[in-house]
């Protein structure tokens, strides 16, 4: 059978052979399918499904509702196929996804890449890694199941939003490290659209704007950070954020770009963390000089 592509971010959508096929499926049937797809091992007990999707229905009414929802799912996903290739199988009290059915879901692909980003060190990210993370981010078309406000969905939605913030943070910091400043700014801005009070990202934008010779935007970013933190959390920026703003205002910081080291070069010391103060910049410069001196020494001792 043809592969089904199920989109759970933003508006619910099922695509088969480049054609949307889920236009007639009702909202509760969408939620039941999403619940099964998102569950561990992709199986859910009927009783649990009834409790979370039809919490106000009695036992008989919830059983009838599940039967009707399964019928709708099968009308959309299983037309023309054998019973053994149904997308959602009933196994006693379990509803489970058929492991033999060709299936792609945006949440699964996105979550796998986002979890990999969580574990990756920024200094180890390659252009290929950043491209894969970029592609995963495009799958996040909006919050999970935008029309659903049930508790189970809200909890999973918050978890996936946190993963998206992690992904955007790694994309921004990875692009900055490789000297792709405009891309780093773009990813940081996207992150703040989701989490306006993410102070580390405000600092990164301040630094990035200064690096592209736009001190005005850097200082405006600091004022925006002050306002958001005061309005949303009732706090002031951290001392390092204020120190960075003071240095930018005085036109004193000069954080260097950080291109990838040559093949075979030894890793630069831990001082390569994102500089936020003048002392941090000096430490980074010293680490870079030490690394360059070591590489030059190695090359000078290499036989011709």
C-alpha cells in the first residue's frame, strides 16, 4: 500500500500519494488517531482512550464513540486495502498502530532530530547536522493538534514545544559558531517568537547584532529583554546580560567569529563558550592564539 503521511503539527492532515485524504474525518477521530500514534509503543487501551477523549461519556456511549471514530479512521486510511493492512488494529482491549503499514509522521521525525540536537555539542555540529536540524524545524508548522485542548494533548504539546526551543537554540548557536551570523540571527528570532523570555537568546542577539555592526539593534534588543522579563516574570536581566549591554553601549567588546578549525586541529580550549563580557572575549582570544600556535608548531615539525 502507499505510504501515509500524517501531519500532527498545526492543522491535522493525512496525505497519500501527494493528495490530502483526511478532509472528512471528525475532530474526535483525529484525536483518537493522534493519541495512538503518540503513545509509547503506539498502543493504547480502549478504556484509557475513552477516559481522555470522551471524559464525560458513560461506558456504553464511549464504546460507541470509539467504534464510530475507528470507522471514520478506516474510511480515510484503509480504503481499498486488505483488513490486515489497516492502520489501526484492535487487539483485545488494545488499539495499536499496524507495524507493517507504511507510515510517516511529522512528530516522530521531528522528535528524533530534536532529541539528537539535545545531546549534540555545539562545537561538534557540522553543516550537514545544521541542515538536518533546519529540515526538522520546518516540520513544526505550529502547536500539536491546534484544535485540541484536552489535558493529554496540552501536556504533549508543551513537551514538543520545549524540543522545538532546544532545536532552534542549537541551530542559532551552531550557525554563530560557524560564522553564519545572519542565519544565527534568524533562528534566534524564531526562538523568541515561541519563548519571548528566553534570556540567553536575547544575549545572543545582542552579541550578533553588534558583530554585524548594528549597535543600535543590539541595545534595542537589551531594552526588549528588560521589558519582557519585567512583564512576564517580574525580574531584571541577569548581571551578565546587563554587563554585555554596558560593554556594547561603551563600544568595547570585540567577540571574534569562530570558524570551524582545520581538519586534524586539536579542539580549542573550553574558553570558546559564547563570550558575554570583555574578560570572556580575552580568554577566547588567548585560547585561539594557543591553538593556532600549536597547529603551526605541528606543521613546522612535519617532514616535507
